[in-house]
C-alpha cells in the first residue's frame, strides 16, 4: 500500500510509483530555483546565478566520476566556470548551498 492506502499491486505487478518521493524532489526543485545554471548545453562557460547571493561551492564531474572543475563563490550573484578546455560529453554539476548538495546535468558540446 502507498501513503494514501491504495494497493500497489495490479495484475501481479508491483507499482513502485514515485508518489512517496514527491516531497524530497519538490524540496530540491524549490531550492534549485534559487540557483540557475546556464547555458545548457554549454561550449565555453557555465554560469551559476544565485538569486539570494548565498555563498556556495561547485564541482563539475565527468561521466567517469572524476572532478574536472571546482570553484566557490562568496556572496556574488553570478559565478562563471570556464569549460572551453573540456571534451564533449555529459557532466554533473554539484552545488553545495547551506550544507545541502544539489546536482544538475550539464552537456558540454564543444566550441
């Protein structure tokens, strides 16, 4: 049964659903609204724009899990990360804001 008391088994298949995770995802999305990462895809640079000028740390990780760039910002509204030297591919940017870590997928498409 789910949180609302509904059965989660239909035709002998368990419906895992995503309802139980709604609060956690919604909280992350709401907090990430305070930080905008752009452009995506990127070729030369990634910008992180903070709406409330909170200090944060950033880490860009490649598909092998290696940190390829990192940085931090103290109370500025826009942070620039140069990605012009990175190969084309899918990356994750990790932002640590107020002791919480958030991730966003970034595509580097070269110049």
